[in-house]
C-alpha cells in the first residue's frame, strides 16, 4: 500500500466535504433504485418445488415459516463436490448476523443447494453457521432459476445467466453459479417471485467488501490472490491452505 498525498487538516476537510456531496448523490440514487426494485411486478410460481430440510420434506411455500417474504441464497454446492464453493462460502459468512433481525421484519432467509442434505449440514457444522440450508437435490428449482446448467450447456460453452446478459463469458461457463431470489406469498398461500439478482448484483450483500472499500488499500484483488477462501483455509488457521477450486474440493 502506497501513502497518498499528505495535506493539512483544512485541505483534508475540504476534500472530504467534496467527496461527501458525491456520496450523498450516490446514496439517494440507491434509495430511488431500491424503490423501483420494490415496485417490480411479480410472477406467480406455478410449479411445486419440494426440498429436503432438517425438519423433513418442505415445499417452497413452507420455507416461508409463516412469514410473507422469503430470501433464497442460491448457494453453489453440486452433489458430487466435497465442499461448497469458496466464494459462496464467503457470502454465507454474511447471513447469520442479518438473519437474527430479518425474522423480526417479516422475512425468512434460507440457502438452497443441489448437494444432498447430509453434505450441506456437515459443511454448515464445519463452518459454524446456523442459517437454514436445504437441498434441492433431484428438483428443477436450480435449473428453473438459472443457477445450475446442464452438461450440454457447459460443453457448448453457452449458458443463460443474469437474465441472458451473460451467455459466453468464460468466467461464468460452469455447472453451478450463484444468485439471490426473493419471494412473497399471499393469504391464499400462493407464492410469487418478486426479485432475483446474479453476478455483480450479489456484491451489495458482501459487507466485508464494503468495509474494504473504506480503507486506503481497498479490495486490491491483485495483491491477494486466491481470496476469499473458506474461513478455515487461510494460512494462519488452516489445515489445508491450497485454495482449491470448487471442483477440486
């Protein structure tokens, strides 16, 4: 990290006030965007999806746990992988804290992966997480929400990701990709898709990245290769710090 230009307190204050004005414009634009997001039309979910959970088989409607809103993390963990994706694991580190509060704001939150439930629960115990994690094994759920892709799509090196805005980018040609979907229900028990986001849209949920954005060095990905890792795989903590990819895990 290189030091920035050194100035007097008054010069710094003038520069900081100039940046503050821009930050306020950015935040107000974000508020307006969030209002548009909430105003999106909904799509009724017609298909019945059933998941394996620690409490038995449950439908998508039952994952709401009696609340009117549900956030689903599409968590990359294919059935044949030994461990979940490191990037999704990094995102999962930001769930338990908010989850303690979301339930008091009429929101349930759950992670969904294709790996069998036993694998999910064992990995959750390893990581020390507590959020609800369910398996969509042998379900169309991941395919229908464009976070899992069939073998022929990967072989043809063409996927339909992020609403078709990403199709041939080699970074996203994979069998599993991350995302978030938000659902609502009504008094009749019908379930509706309200919002989904993928790719860079997930960054808003990564508090660690935004803490880094406050620092002089910032995220500086070039200086920290193979970051982020699973939290028990950093060199100062880990049994095995070779930063394997999802497929090699």
